[in-house]
C-alpha cells in the first residue's frame, strides 16, 4: 500500500469515526442536555411561583395578625341572641342619661332572603322633651351595636313633650 492510500484509508476511517461519534455520542448527549435544561427551567419557574405563594401567605398572616383586634371589634358589633341584656341595659342607661322615659318591646320580625345576618327587632317607645329625645336618638345611633332604624315616629303632645317610637333592627351573631 502506498502512502497515499494509507492516508486515504486513515482519513476515511477518521471520518467514519467522527460520524459515529457525532451520531451515537455527541447528538444524544446534546439532546439530553437540552431536555435536562428544560426540566431545570421548569423547576426554577415552579420554585419562583412557590416562593411567590409563600410571600403572599406570609403577608396575609402579618395582615391578619395586625387586624385581629379589628375583627374582635367587628364581632362585638353584633348582639348576642342568648343574652341581649347588655343591649337593653345600654338603651336604659342612655335613656336615663338623656332624661327620657323608655319602654323597650321585642317585636316579631320576618327574616328576608336577602338579609346577610340574623336580626332581632325592638320597638323603643318613650316620652321626653325634644332636645333630650334628639340626644337619646343620636346616642343610640352612635352606640356600639350594628342596627338599622326601620321606623321613626315623633309626635308632639300638649305638654310640650315629644312621644317617640323607634323600630330598630339589631343584627345578631
């Protein structure tokens, strides 16, 4: 064999070796690297999403802890149906301070489907001078309970006093 043929055969063998190397080792290796890098990118995106959720949960916990006192105040706005005595005493104290006579009567109420909360209706009937009645109504309105005035009736009588009737819808827990 001549040196030219040896070079030609060696070059051919090297070319076949390179072809086999790229076909069976290099390309599958690159495909695996691409596949694994796609997995890593997906895992990184998922990790970023999870860390975002963790941050949102942490902020929610901080906010809920800071608002815990406000939730207690909101809870106290509602009348306790088992013991409405505190509400009745509140009304009687306001009437006494405003120097207004007061009669409190629970009224049967109908719950509507659109009502968000349960409630109890009370009729407050009484008598007093106009400024004192007005003061009483303002104090009731600014009281620590969640309620709605359903009806207000004021009527002047011969003695210069005012007869009043208030129908309150007091929301309960």
